[in-house]
């Protein structure tokens, strides 16, 4: 199976359990890998025959900006499910990085994989 990916997608959102996190937007950084058979698109050279990563990006950004989850686990799960459902993607690997969430650590987050390759 082929993989289409988005790397380093940065979105400002409300995320976290502490009072200050409920009032101050933080940046989450997303890396998304999506299984998609590109053979038809490679043959036709037509955007209609592939997974439009711009459309995925726009929908993910809009969803994350509007969300206000407490846990990164819930946000990651919801993003993953949305991509699989809305774009008919059979497998998604999502890395959600909540940079600066832990003093002394440059990165902290979660990686989830859902579906079948």
C-alpha cells in the first residue's frame, strides 16, 4: 500500500487539563500518514483519482482549531477517526506533538495507528 503524508502541520488549539490551558491556545504539531493506492492517480495524472492532501489538511486544521479537548489522546483519536471516515482512508498513523508541555522536554505527545494497511 502507498502512503500519502502530511508532516509538521501546526495548529493552535485549546488542549489540556489545567485552568491556564483552558484559556490559552497551544500549538500542536501533527504528522499524518495515510494509506492510499496511488496507481490510478499515477496513470491518469488527475487529482480526482487520489487522496487530496490539501483537502485533508484544511479539514484537520479546521477541526483542531475548533476543538477543546482535555487530553491529547482524545484529540488524536478524533482526528484519526475523522480522516478515516471523511476521506475513506483505510489506515492512518498520526503523531500528535504538544511541544513544550513538559519542562525540559522539547517534544511530548502520542502516536496512534488505526485501520488496516
